[in-house]
């Protein structure tokens, strides 16, 4: 079974600074997807960024980028120019590319606070 | 973009009653829908996966007679918490995915259930 590990429960960053959230996973599959989701206090789940395992290029979405290291099974999220609205809980997630019913496996999440 | 509507957003009811939560995909056909439960400051716990027209697949430890899931159409899935008790109080989130294993998963805004 696949597992996703987010070892840091909390992090804090100064507004306008850069922060990196770490995530590791374990799988025996070669084809899969990795995601970072943001859950603000409203508790809505928002997709931040997605990475296909077969792509070597790291995904980027504006201020958000990932460092995908397939061999090391590492998938960290970098948030540049942090804003107050970035404060939220962030979840790393894995999903197999095999099958229409493949499920998302979430990490425990990390609470990010942004200091003004 | 793809939208998933979940209703109600908040419900308070007496112990022993049954509560139905609806999840609708508004602008796409969702062959697969997922139901999650989330406790404060914790990750999402998958309860069951439902496919249109067939019985839901429940995760280990989830009582299928307590949490009834119906996926009657490609745009609607319902979760009924039967004979609810205070320990069923939680945040429930649905998610829907379009046809195809490479499609992203879209989340509803969640339902906060409080059983008195």
C-alpha cells in the first residue's frame, strides 16, 4: 500500500519570504500522480499543484513550485513571496495512475502560518 | 472549472435521527465519487468510493449500515448517516472525478455535522 508522510506538523514563514513544505511517499508503482492541496480555515479543499510521475520537469503554478525527486520519493512544495492568504493546512497526496477508481492517499498535513 | 456542490453545509440534529448529505457535480459527469470524514486539525479519511449504478466500496472499519451511500446518477451521490449519535459529529467532504484515471478530483465545500 502507498503511504504519504508529512513529518512537520507546523511551519511558520514571514510574509514575502519563501517556505518549503516537505513530503515523502512510498510506492512500488512507476506511474502515479502527486498533488498538493490547500485547506484554509473555510475547510474548502483547493488543488494547489499537480505532478505526473512520468514528467521529469517540476510543476509550477505562479508562486507555487515543486521539487519532485522520483528516485528519492520526495515531493516538496515551495511557496515564494508568501502572502497572508497562504496561511492554511497543506496536504500532500498520492494517486495511482492505474484504474478509474484509484484513490487519493493523503499525508497528515502541515499547518502553515504566515507572519505579517 | 469543474464544480462540486455539497449540501447542506452545516446541520445540527438530535441523536437518533438520520441525516442525508448530497453531493452534486454541477458541470461534469462523475463516474466516481468519494466520501471523506475529517476531524479538526487532522487529515481526510476516506470512508467509501461510489460508482454510478453500483454499490459503494467501503474502507475498512467504516460501517456500511451506518453510512449509507447511494450514487444514483452521474451527477449525484448521497451519504446518509443513520441513527446518528454524538460520536458521528464530524466534517464530511465529498469529491468527484470525471471519467478517466488521469482526471483531477474536485471537492465539495464539506458538511459540518453536529449531533446533540
